[in-house]
């Protein structure tokens, strides 16, 4: 889906949520979850070409470590951002900030093997 269609879905979803919230507020959260799920699945569909490109890079040879790390970091980033946004929508800002920190720490942890490899390469070049 194009970004324009996603924006249209988002605006229609928010308008529907505002109308429903004024009539029956208990139906606003499920409607928000459905709208968010539609947007997330549509956005994930646009990520597939990038995933295919990274997989092609990993087939080249020495990019296997980098490609798998990029894919894992992308997955952690997308999934955690969706969960953080959901927590914010439910008013749980403290949980959202802790989750965001945990996701950043997880991505940093994924990058440690690459940092180790770069430091080893730099040390070998200095010899």
C-alpha cells in the first residue's frame, strides 16, 4: 500500500474512534487496536523488498553476519515501536519508556559481534 492510502486509513480510523468514543467509549480502544493492526500489517508489507535486498547481500559472502544483524534489528525496532505506541495509547507511559529502553539495549546487544569484528580488523591493520 502506498503511504497516501495508509494516511487515509489512519485519518478514517481516528475519525471513527472519535465518533465512537463520544457514543460508547468502551468500543474506542478495540477500534484503535484494529486500525493500528491494519496499518501495521500494511506497513510490514512494504518492508519485504528491503528484507529481500538484505538477503541478497547476505548471499554475497562476508555480509552474512551484517545481514542477519540488520534483519534482527529491524524486527526488534518495528515490533517494539508498535508495542510502545500501543502502551502510550493506553496511557501506560512508564511501561512504554521501559520497553523502548529494553528494545534499544537489545539492538545494541545485537551489534556487539560486529563491533568485536571491527575492532579485531582494526587491530590487525595496525600490526
